[in-house]
């Protein structure tokens, strides 16, 4: 049926052109190829009707690209508050580790000395505690001088502060004070992994002495890896917090990761793009910080020109609409169809933008026939 209609249109167009006055045919011949110039008779015969361009909104996905990154709190640099010699390194670079795994053993006499000082201070505190309790009873009975009691009280409080301070130092060295006694004194300490992740840096080797300011090992916790997207300025209005994002790589597009938007930037960069931070949900196995990924932001509200499908013509592999320029003169514009909704399509102009606020609503195919027949 469609072929019959096009055929009839072609006959009508040829008849119109053949019967047009000579001066109009010369005028049409001089018109640029993207412009269709009609006579009054042709415009009436072809049933050309125009309408105003209107914006509409539709739900669509936005295709973007991004890079996998880790928040600063997910990169852990391991160091010690007291220097020592590296006795043993267990993992290798890139190895996966679990929370609590033994990573490094350090050795130094200062570790044993600190433990000794703690045990001595703790023993003295126990003695002062008993003496303080006894002197408190004597003071209530007025059997001891106020000066002696106050001096004992000062020593007792100072010793409690000293013991607490030494406890904190031992805890920083991961030494369990509950298990510490004269039989468990050691000049070695163990450094264990505080997170599940992998080893990204080992700058030292066995036998080296590390200072408190040195980073002995760097771990990366990938449980909270983020995807930072670059979103074009025109799509910013479609973004909202919590929006779902589908993520995949070029190497393995069938492997889909799900994410959601957790942060929307407030500054557009020099490329007129905005950074959008997304949290990867579920397993992050196979993801490595620094990888570039493809993403589709789902359920985005996109604004575009809304036209009836009959106003859009297809020629070759491209889609076009016609826009009135002057009386009986129409220009063809290449467009991109962004989405469809029943008898309507949402489009954007490609290349040159149209200046008119109107388009050809009826008769677009007839204009195409006139235009292509003229070019032949």
C-alpha cells in the first residue's frame, strides 16, 4: 500500500513540475539541494501543513563513560609508631588478603622494653592501689597526716595515667595486654591486615629497618569501589540521587554490574561535563581501580522536540524533517530519533540547527519526492 501511495505522489509531483510555469522551474533549478521551492499550486496540491515545534519529556537511558576509583579511606598505608627491623614479609605484591591475615613481623629490643615498662608500672599501680585504700581508712580515723595522704594520692593518680598511657602504646603495636606477662615478653610484633583487599605496594624487603614515618605496605579495600562518570552538560537535568546505573566493560560487555548515583558534582569541567559518583552494588569481583567502564544511567527524564511520526521522513540511512524558510520554501534537516511514544517521536537536530520554530507536519514525504525528483 505504501509503494502505491509513493508512486501516486511521484506521478503527482512530475505532473506538477511539468505544468509549472517556466520561470518557476528556473527558480527551482537555482535553489540549493537542501531547499525545496514550491509554487502556490504545488503547495496546495501537496497538502503542506506546518505546526509549531514543542518540547516533550520521555524516559530514556543516558549512555556515558566513567572510571573506577577508590575513595581515600579505602587505601590503607601500614606503618608502626615504633621503628623496627623487618623479620618476615608474608604476602606478595597484588596478593589478595583477608582481614586478620598476618602480613609482616617486625623485631626490635624497644618492643620488649615497652612491655617491661608496662608490667612494672602495672605492678607498682597495684601496690599503690592497696596502699591508697589503707591510707584512706587511716585518714578517716585521723590516724595519718593530711600531707602524707595527699602525696600518696598524687602518686597513685600519676601511676594510673602512666599505666593507661603505656596500654595505649601497646595497643598501637597490636600487643594484647590481657595476655601480657613476664613469660610472654617478646621483641617481635605482628602486623595484620585491617581489611579484606589486596596488596598494592611493598616498598621494603626483609632485613630493612623501618621508621615510624615509613609506609611498610599499602592495601586496597575494593569492597567500596566507586565509578566516577562523566556526564554531558545537556544531560545534567536528568540526574537524581539514587538513580540506577548499568555498568559494563568493553572487554566483557555481557558481565553487568549494578550501581546507583550517590553524589552529583557541583562544577562543570573544561569539557562541559560533570562528575557523577556511583556506588557499585553487590560483588565487585573482577573490578580494578583505574579501569574505564561503559555505563547507562537508567530512567532518565530526557527533554527533546516532540513531533508526530508522519513529519519525519527516512531517506537512505538517515532521518529528516522539513522546516519552513520562506513562503513555499522548505529546508531539509537531518535529525536523530532519541525515543518513540505511540505516534510521536522525540528528536534532536544533527549538525546545523534550525532557526524556525515551525516544521512541516503534513506533506513531508511529498516534499521529499519533489526534492529527489528535482535533483535527478
